């Protein structure tokens, strides 16, 4: 991964006015993946939107880490169900059901 695709954890935390401990907790919970290069920690650019969402849930809404984990699991399950429903609808359309 190029350095252009990575954001230092310290820069992220300074920008969003959060402690690095919060990002550490997200990582320990498996909510965020941190990349370490030359003893510096980075967040992948592709994960920034997700990390921003987690920070907002924790800081703005006051949701604890366990609550965030539960919400993320439920959102992932909803997404899986929506994908399955779309797939099943497409199969039904092939058999003439134009609902």
C-alpha cells in the first residue's frame, strides 16, 4: 500500500479531536484495521468513512464500544439480507414474476 493511501492515526485523531486510545479500542474490537509501517500507525484511506462513522457514534451519540459492535453487526446482517433479497427477486423475474 502506498503512503498516499494511508492516513497517520495521529493526524486523524488531531483532525477529529479524539484520543488515539479510541482508535486503539476500535482496532482491538475488530472494527478498524490499523497498518503499521516503520513504527508509525496508519488508517487506510478506504476505511476513513467507516472510522468517521464510528467516531460519530461514540462521540456524538454517546454509544459505547459494545453498542457500536452490535450496531455494526446488525448493519452488516441487513446488508447481507438486502443482497440476498435482490438476488431472489432477480431469480423470480427470470421465471416470469414481474411484481
